[in-house]
C-alpha cells in the first residue's frame, strides 16, 4: 500500500470525536484528513488550524463537492447519519459512518442501497472491531475454540449521569436529547449488541427488554434478553448512570471466552482475553495477550486497504452485521415501549 496514495478523508462536523479521529490517524501513511466541514466557516477554520488539516469548509455540502476528497467520516449526531451518508455516497464519496449506523433498520438498508447505486463503499465504524483483540476473538470463534456458542452476556455502562438522570458533565450533551437519537441504547448499547452479533453470528428472532428513562425522555438503562434461531440466548445491558464497565462473556458447549472488547490502547499496551478450553469444572482459564493500538487508526487503515487493495481487507462490521444490529436495537426500543416480547423479521 505504500505505493498508493493515502485515502483522503473529509470530516463532517467538528465534534470531539472528530478531533480524536484526526489525531489518531495523523501519522498514518495510508490515510489523511484533508478537509473538515462545519455549519460555520469560523468553527471549521479553527478546527482545521488546531489539527493541521489543509482545508476547511463552511458547509457540509461544500465538503461533499470537494473533488480532492475520497471518503467521508461521519461523526455527526445519530439522527443525521442516514441523511448525510446518503448525500455523501450520492456525491461519489466512500463513507465511514460512526455507530450507530442509523436510527433504525430501514434507514440502514436505504443507506446501503444508495451506496450500491453509486458504486461506493459504506461501513459502520466500531473501533474495537479493528483491534487485534477482536480479530483474535473472531478467529477463535471461527475455529470452534469453544464449540457452538450457547449464550452471550455483553454490557457497556458509563457514569454520564446520576441515577436521577442529571448529566454529570455537559447538561447540553446530545446523549440526553431524544430528538437527536440520544440515550444509552444508541450510544453504548450498540457496542454490546454488536459484540453479541459477532459471537452468535446471526440476528435474534425474539427479545424482551426493560428500560428506565431520564427526565429528558431518553433511555437511561436498558436490559434485554434475546433468543436466536440456533437456540442460543443473549443477555444485554447498557447504562448512562452506572460505574464504567465493559465486558462480554461468551459461553460455548466446550469452552468460554471473556473479553472487555476495548476500543483503544496505546502502542505499548497489550489487550487480553481469558479463554477456557474445555467444558469441565476443573478446566482453568488461559490468558491470551495481543498488542493494542488506537482503534480509530486501526479501522481507518483497514478502510484504506478496502479501497486501495480489496474489499475483503475491511475487518470491521459487515453489512449483514450492521443491519442485524439495527434491527435488534429497534426491537429493544419496541419491546420496552410495549412491555412485551417482540418478534424480529428473519434475515434476508
């Protein structure tokens, strides 16, 4: 890939996550952030000057029209993902869109159909999926290291608010705005659901969920139980008002995997998984260590390899995984609103 030009990203928006992404890829020979756009020229110019980005645009439309941009990174509020991803692919740009890909499954499907129509790539960004830790997890599952998966528990909780639902940091945080797709489910739960989808390899066929809500009306804590066509089960939890905890336990017929499915690690940090190779009580866990990296960098370079080398070089979420995750998150919302089990449509 050193013989090919770097993939030139344009970033829609100047949010903090865009700043983290830009810093992470700054030294990469395979990707570069060539431009940034904001709703105002001054904000875009200030962001570009701070981070050494060559060009800035005072509108999203201007960035999409920039002929020197190969791909668009979308870190916008959740309710804007579908709208701007579709506009980006219509402009002939490849798209790396932050999770959650969309507000619901129909939006996600429409986004992929638009990408297909304009012959560009669209993928959902989960930094942890490009970590060597997750690549090793996928390898273990594919090799049958723990046999057929029977059950999965995945959780992601962060103390963004008090138990009464009062924001602990920024009271204007869009996580607490229902109109912008706020709430624990789309902010944190999408990670836990994506891990469950990796482990089970299929979409749930039915689930039931319960939730508590903040005074602003977003889901604060969500817990779900789900069943899969294979007969396996999943347990899911996410919360905006609990101590930080990110963990998954995958139980197979002949072993167990425990992982924190980390997003980021510095270059000197190793990430680990505990693996039990055996079904017996006496079997002990082994610890598998892998090198850690910055997840933004890993996913951006995987994205670049997809464009410059071959589509199979992408090591993040597949189309089927992203659509299934969108269906599952939508079903969770439906379930806790109805206080009932919800059936999911079979994967097409």
